[in-house]
């Protein structure tokens, strides 16, 4: 929570404890140990700005009805020199506390004082977190699921950063294993087809146009040099030619999407540096493997998985799970990240218990690995499901999506729902310039404030920040509601970080835009009362700052005019 909110809650708790102690001293309450109690923000603001269950919690200790306990506390409660102006008792003994105007002034001042740092906290205590996301197969273009994963992963990393964690972003490049073998085979067939007529592409190979383009580019550079080479040499040359181009293409597309990684970690590294063999040997040493039918098995069922899993096939080749285990061991042990977060597709549900079982067997605290499971995306236009790009007539990839809709809309829309929910992405709505489009709606609120401030300056109006006394004039319900929402940003960042749900932040800023429009429509900002006008202009500046902070966190542009 923000410093002001935190200090306000702590001060209130202190005053309640003091009131209980005084009530015990003067005989209004029997002497007893003060029970644990909570202070919370009521869902219904009619029940105060904060409420406490102290009277309910103390019923047994003080051997009295909660209402009587609440009355005794109220009789001894001192709220002088706090942000609170009154306390009321409701129902059987709920204690509701109401903030005074000085609190609202302090929140606005806090926003403007902290500026771009408003909303940040030290909640995470600098713990090192590695967020791995997208990690698309480098053998082809990124699909629409990768587009959602990119937006969620990047914004999650940003939210964690705001909440006080040290965060790094990583792309895991699957440049080894079956998909690379299939990639090499597919390239080889297309290359040989340039020079021979009797070469057929297997059904399960990669048939994309990108494979043909790579083969043609390779032939242009090397001619028929590799036609009569060994299969191993030819495929190796083709993969070494094409794969870096694909990886560079992934990086380029992701940069267009405003995603920049700290690391591009290659799977081949784990094979080349012996990490894969090391993990196998460590599991053997732990006594958690056995041989069956020539294969090496991991006793995963002893560590929470539903069944044992094969580590090394009878042919001596490790299964795909082994480099994945080595990779997560590298994250948590070798590189010593406190937490590893993977953003994965819905088809990875079974992956989670397998990986946690392996880490546990290796002596690593599996709770240090968290998996965010992301559900599928459906592209729609109104009621119609869209599977093809209107430009290319092919399946929509990340690249073609960004040709169809603005990047701002893509990043914002993919974070409108929590990751574990199915999502309909409306292509028409994403491109629409109206209040129906949530990102446009938020951006418009910022631009509207810029316009108000510009208009004020043109009219010769002083737009310097109001004083605390002047801000005390912000007493309209819409003003108070707006300021309360401003005060919640820090908590929202923390909540989003804890839940691994950046959608909490998009919802927060949409609500902020709504509350601003509500305030603006109900109250004249440019007013004849100069003092009130200055206070409202200052409030506008605070709202503008918070919208800017949130949009920049999400890497969404912040227009000053629209």
C-alpha cells in the first residue's frame, strides 16, 4: 500500500489499542490480553473509509457483548492529529472510521510529489525473479497464443518491478531436440527439391512458406554444394543457416511488440556444457531413478506426479523433460534466482507436477517455481470467429496481428482478463477510436486532462499546484471517490504481483478513467472560484500522473492529444 495509506492504517491500529488500554484502566472493560483484530476497507463506503472487527474479536476476552465493547473503545478513542474525523458504531458492534479532508489533500500531494515513482513499493524486498515467457518454437513464426503470452509475461514482469522485486525477462530458445531435427529434415527436402524432381515432403514435416524461403535463400548462397553431401552435413548446414534468421526474426517481432529480454537462453547450451548429463547423474545419485526395458526412469510418482517418467530412452537419447529440468535447475540453483515464473499455454497442465517433482527430488524447494497457465485466445469480429488474416489469407501470427490492430490495443486487450481465462479478442473493437475501446478510453482521459491544462494556461490561469488548504475544498463525492482510487495504486500493484495477474492493473486504470470522467462531468474545473479551480486543476494533474504511470508500466503510449 502507499505510504500514506499504510501510515494511516498503522496509526488507526495504534489509536484503537490505546483506547482499549484506557478502557481497561478506567474499568469500562475488564483487564485482558488484547486480541488480534483487523482493519480493512469496507466494500460499501457508507460503512466508513476503514472498519475494524476489534469489538467482535474481543467478545470472549472482555466477556461482553461486541456493541458494549465498541462503545467503551469509542469513549476512549482519541483521533486528534490523525487523518480521521469520526468513528461510528454499526450493527452489533462494527466500528467504522471516516477520514477527514486532510487525508484527501495528502493523497493528491503525495501523487504529485512522487511523480513517476508513485505506486512503487518495496514489498518484494528486491528478491530476484526470472520471468520466462513466449519461448516460441524457433522453427516458425509466433502464433496468436504467443501474442497473449508476450503481453501477459512482459506486463507481469513490469508489475513485479513496481512491487519492489528485481526482475529479469527471459526467452528460452528450443534449439535442440525433435523440433530441430524436423526443421532440418524439412529444410533439406525443400533444398533438394530445387535440384531434384523425386523428393517428397513427409506429411509430419514443416510445410510453411518460410521453410521454402529459407531453402531458396540457402541455394542462392551455396548453390548445389550440399546436394551430394551427407545427410548429417547437409541438415547441419541448413539449420545453421536458417535457425539464426528465425531467432533474429522472433527478436525483431517481439521488439516491435515492445518486449525486450534480458536473456535469450539456448537449450543447446545445456547440452554443450554438460548440464543435461549432470542432472541425470544427480537424480541417479539421489536414488530416485531405475532402469526398465533399457530406459532410465525417474520415480516422479514419489514426489507428487501421477506417474513415473522416462528420462533417457532405450536408445540413450534423453527425453525433452531432461533439458527442461536442467534449465530450471540452472535458474534456481546455478543463477540463484529466488523465484522462477513460467508463463505457459493451457497444454502444459501436466508439465507443472512433473517439473516440481524433479526439482524436489534434486533438493530444490519447488515452491520457488511458479507456473502461470494461460488459456486460449479466440479472435473475433463481432459474433464472427476469425482464423485468417484479411491481408495474407493465412493463420494470424503475432506479426500479422500487429498489422491488423494497434500495438497499444494488443498489449492492453491481452491483459483485460486474468491469464487463466479464455479470451475473445475483438479485432474491430481494438482498432476502434471510441469510448467502447478500453485502451482508447483510458488514453482519452489522459489527453482530456492535457487539453484542460492547456486551455487553462491559454486563458492565463495559474496552474501551479494547490496548497493543502486549497485542496481541502475537494469535498464533492466525485472528488473524494476519485482521490480514494488514486490512493489504491500501490496496493493494486502489489495485489497484481502476488496474484501474477496484470489484468488487475488494466482494470484499475479503466476504473480511474471512469471516475475521472464522472468527476469532470459533475464538476466545473475551470470555475469562477479561483481557489476551487486551482484545487481541481491540481487533482486533474494527479490523475494525469497516475494514468501516465500505469500506461508506461504496461508499455502503452500516453498521448497528450487525440
